[in-house]
């Protein structure tokens, strides 16, 4: 553990945790913010900045990012950045762009109508982030927190399985290393989801873990997952173009609704074996969900209209204002 910044007056400390591969912001000794990173030789890849829900709005994210970038500049380490918060900071403080490695820029597709697959995964990531935040809301009673956490675990498990079936299959031929890294992340992420669900329902194997520790691990792996998935999606969109990427987006969204609703980290995740395992687990999970009366999100109604709610969900778009081309479809 290495200290990057220590502000005794405000009781703020920023440290680097090599074991967890993240920077941490502590207030009065308690971790309230993190910035994940990966090591690629002498270079670092910045993943996701997260500030605890009850600590947001006080500039702590900026404090964390500034301390990290100050240290990276001072030590001469170059980075590839995938974090939107870091990107916004760099735009507002251009003197820090020297930290970026120009020979290894992030693979980013423009998020617009020309990037349907990117839009979809960003929409799904935001949904998971929202559920994760709601699950840790201290104002909710224990029953409601458990219900929302169960929703998060179900949606995350479905998303992980769909990503394995659709994106890994599409990416394995041109980015095998990234696909392998994502498979490893999916296994760890599903194991963390199993711990989260087990702890919420009183599984004795996990009761020694605190809720804070459990969620920190889940959110760390979710941030890592977002980084790898975004990289793979960007490559797929550059390789296949808009039309094929739109088909992949539809396939990914529909596959999510037919994927297992529980994490199965020890099952195959890729290839034919993975798809067969997901199919069998989906049948088993649906049976248990029915027996438990588990309330889960339902699939959006499929409308033929290209401007329907489903099309906006699949493509991650918002409803356009009335235009001549759209008015006849409403």
C-alpha cells in the first residue's frame, strides 16, 4: 500500500493498492472512492472511478483523479484511459494530457446512431450501476435492499451469460487475448455475484464477509468487466461496420432475456459448451425462480415498429421528437 496524497486537515488520503489493482480515496480512514487500473508492462490502463453514493457531490472524484494523475506524471508512467470521469478531468485540465500514451490510445467508437452495439452495452452498464447503487441505499429497509440486490444479481448474471454467448463468439477470431481476459473476468464476476446473493440470503459460507467488502469486490469486477467489454465492442464495430454491429446488438439484447438468472462461475463460459451450459442453466433457473416466486425484470414487448420502445432499448437510443419521417409511425 503506497500513499499518494495525505491531506490531514480534510482527513483525506489517496493510496495505491497493488494487490487489488486500484487507487483508493479514504475519508477519516474509510474507503469512499476507487479508481481501478491494470498493468500492461510499464503502462497502466485506467478503468472506472467510483465514489460511494452518500459521498458524491463533494468533489471527491476530482480529488482522487488529480492525486492519481499527479503521481503518474511525477513517476513518468503513461496510461491508456477508459474512464469517462478521467476523460472529463483531462478535458478540463489539459496540462495532464502528457500522462496519456499516444502509442496506445483507447479503442473508442463514437456513441451515436452509428454505434448501436456501443450504445447497448453502455445502457446495460448504466442499468447495473443504478441497481448496485440502489442496493446499497442506507435509507432502504433490509427486505427492500435484499430485493434490489437480488434484481442486480439476476440482471448481472443474464448480462454476463449473454456477453459470453454473443460477444465472445464474435470476438474470438480477431482479439483472442481480449476475449480470454474477458472470460477470466466473467468467472470472477459470477463468483462475486454468488457471494453477494449467498450473503443476502444467509449462506453460512459468506456471513464472515461484510456487506461493504462484498460490494467493493463486485463493483471492482464490474468496472473491470466494463473496460474489457467496451474494448471488445469497439473492435467489433470497427471490424464489422454499423449494420452488422446493429445485428449483434439485437442478438445480445435478446439473448440476455433467455440467459440464466443466477451466476454459475464453475460452468463453461465460452464456445459450444458454454452455450449449452447456459441453455441448461436457464431451464433450471427458471424452475427455481417460479418455485421461489422470485420477481425479476421481464422482457420488453416486441413491436414491429422500428421506433418502438424495444428498438430504443435494443439500440440504447431515446425517443426522437416528432419529425415527418417518424410522425406516421406513432
